């Protein structure tokens, strides 16, 4: 079975009717992982024994009509705690860490009967846009093994694109679900901040981080998002809002009369011409479906990257102080005193990008520079949110390119941090404002044949309109049906 050629609804029907078993699906997932892993390197840890045991139990008890996700294999970004299963954040400082509890999203999926087949690679502590910053290995893009899969959820995106699983959990702090979704030709959804619990998710920047899904199609994404959304008493930032049946409502999806705003900053000359062409063609398709489109401006977008890296790095410097060699994780050997434990553990355990951001954040929070940097960046964050609010007074969604380019070759940006940071210029403002947003497969570059993503941004807690708009596009195009060929192989 090829997971690229099916979906959750069809598999669920086959499971209920006894045409396939949960054990068979799980074994098929591990078979596909083993077939692709040497090339793609998407996984850090597999969960084979526990997954097959869970699948066998499901087969024994039987899967009912209302258990839509039972027996469905998925993968988990290794930024999310899994009880008894190695959780590293792709960092050597946590290389042997096994949590004693599950993240809330994992508990929700366990309750639904979904089967976690393993933990996927990422940029260390989710700090990066290419998965080249992993403390263990780089993940490769299944469409072209010489190119990056994006990041930081590059392992999750590559696992879905390679057909290892139907879906994978990711986290999005500044675009870390949407950008790799764009690079891999799949659907990536970042929900509204607070829609999904962050409890048990290893913190990078707590006021930005959000869990979401990478999937092959829109309906699967909506089904899975329903399962992990909702208020959680463990997480004070989770929103006490009802969770709509997004997937069920897709049958009535229509974009006729939908008001779409296209920021000039999202289709400017700073975007590669081949990407702009795909995005413009997608917008014209929406017009043919009955939507109306106007050009608008989000004037403070240009300050987003600078403000984000001050704020997110400041939060990171605070969150990562817990990795001190005392409580858990890696500890340096042959230390002389307590200070030596702290300094050498962090020096040896953290990678260069993590240390760079800790230093930047610590500087921004220091007594002499707090007002000059952190405080001003916080004000810019408010201005960016105000820009979105103003546009949403007159429009239903905002659309534009997810990324300024297609997936770039390994080594192209890793030596220039500023160049790499600019890769998130179109995704970061969404996190600054806490809005929901999706990257949807919109076509392919004429220049290099790589996938291009269309970003759809919605109002707070209006994921339904995003799903509706994406589903209408998906059902009238075939971009989501085209699959990666690993190294030229089917």
C-alpha cells in the first residue's frame, strides 16, 4: 500500500469493514520508512514494538464507525514529549532523554487510537529553516535529495512527502510547519495560537510556538486537527473555545463571494519570479471559482524578521536555561566545579545556531539593552497584529506565497544566518499576530520543477474558512495528487 495514494476516510472504511487491519497498516508504514530512510533520513527514533502492540490490541477489540482515526499511523516531530520514547529536540543535550509523560496532543491521539510510528528529525530545538541544524543528521527533500526539506519540521514534512505516513505532527514558531509543507508539496496547518495545547511540547519561544499537522490533503488535516484541539488545564494559554467539525463542514465548502486580500509584500519582486507565477495562477483560479481579490498592504511586514528574532531569541534564552547538566539530559565529563558543569555542558551539548540565539536573546534582555531592543520589538509585534486586524475588517482571508523560493540546495544558506533568517519573512508575521494559516500545494516551479506553496491566512479561530478555501482549490486542481520520486524512483 502506498500512503501517497490513499486518505484517512478510505483507510477508516477499510479498517471497519475488515479489508485491512491496523497491524497491516502499521507494518506497511515501517516497511515504507525502511525503504526511504537511507535516502531521506526523516526519522530519529522508531516506535516499532509499541506501535505494533497497539495495532494488535485495536485489531483484537475492533474499530468502530465513530473511531475515524483508530489504526491510522502518524509520525511525531521530536519536539513533542512521548512517554518512554526518546525525545531529543534533535539536540545532543537531550540525546538519551526519555520523558515520563506524554504531551497533551499525544494523549489525545492515543485516546483516538492513532498509532505513533516514530519521532522525526528537525532543526535543533526548532531553530532553523532547513533541518541542517539538527544535532544528528540532515533530512533530505524527497522531491530532490540534493535540496533541503525546509524546517524546522523538515523531518515531519519529508516523512509525509515520502509516503512513510499519512500525517505528521509539527510545531510552528515562525513558519516551521508551513515552510517545509511548501518545500515538500503537502498541506501544512498552523492553528490559532491557543487552539492546541502546548503542554509537553519542548519550548522554544512560548508566545509563538503552536502544534499543527502536515498531511497530503486538506480533509485529513482537518480531521486530525479536530483530535488535538481544545482547552487543556495543563496549559494556561490554551483557549476555551468549542472545536468545530471542520472536516464534516467541507462538504459545503464554497469560495463563491469569498473576499481575498493579497498583500503587495507577499507578491513583490523579493519573491522569486517562478514562485510569483504559480501564486498568481492560483489566485486567478480562485477568481474563476467566484472569489474576489484585491491588493492590500501590510506595511510593518518588513520589520517582522528583525522583531521576531529579538523576541523569539529572548524567550529561547529563558526557556533553554533549564538545560544545565544537573536536572536531566547530557552532562559534560571531567568537570572541576559547578560553574564548569554549566559552561561545558551547554558548550558541548548545544549546537552553533542554538548558542547564537541564546546569546542574542540574553543580550536583548540585558539591563542596558532591554528598552532599545526587546521593548521596541514587542511594540512592532503589536503593529503587525494591527495591520492584520485592519485588513480583516474588509476581507475573509489573506493569500500570498508561503516562501520566497522553492527548496534550496544544501549549504546554500547555512553559512549565512541572516540569509537563512530571511527565509521566514512571509510566515513570521502570522506567528507574531497569533493567527491561523496554512500552506497549500499550488503548483510547481517552471525553473526547477519543485513544489510551490500558497499561504492562506485567516482570522483568529476561523480555521474553517481556511479549510474551506483550501479544499475548494484542492478539489478543482490536481497538484496534491503529484508525488515525490525519491532519487528518480517511484
